[in-house]
C-alpha cells in the first residue's frame, strides 16, 4: 500500500518543490557561464593583429558555442521532466 494515497496534494506539492529546487540549482550553475558581450568580442577582433590573437578569439567563440549546447541540453531535459510531471 502506498503511504501517500491519503495525501495526493502533499505528494504533488513535494514533487513541484523538488522540480523547482532542482531547476534553481541547475540555473545557479549556469549563471557562472557568462559569455562576452558582442561589443567586447568586436573590440577583441579590432585589436587582434596577430594569428595568436585570432586563435584566442576563435577559442572564445568555441567556448560560447559549448555553453550554448550545454544550455540547450539542460533545457531539453527540463522540458522532458516537466512533461513527465504533467502526465502523473
């Protein structure tokens, strides 16, 4: 026998709290991944006379692309979890 059968509202509230808490933790981790603003990158490009400087700019773009991919994966996982909670 399920212990939560008498308290469906409590179970639903606990699930919602757990989902919101997990999402907040993940988003807090994302907050540390702040990309350079476009004007900052343009300034780097304008002041990049050497091949080494251009490689550094390439690394910035690659880092931002990696961050974007990770955020898309997280968002996709959150949507899948949300649909799972909606069907319960």
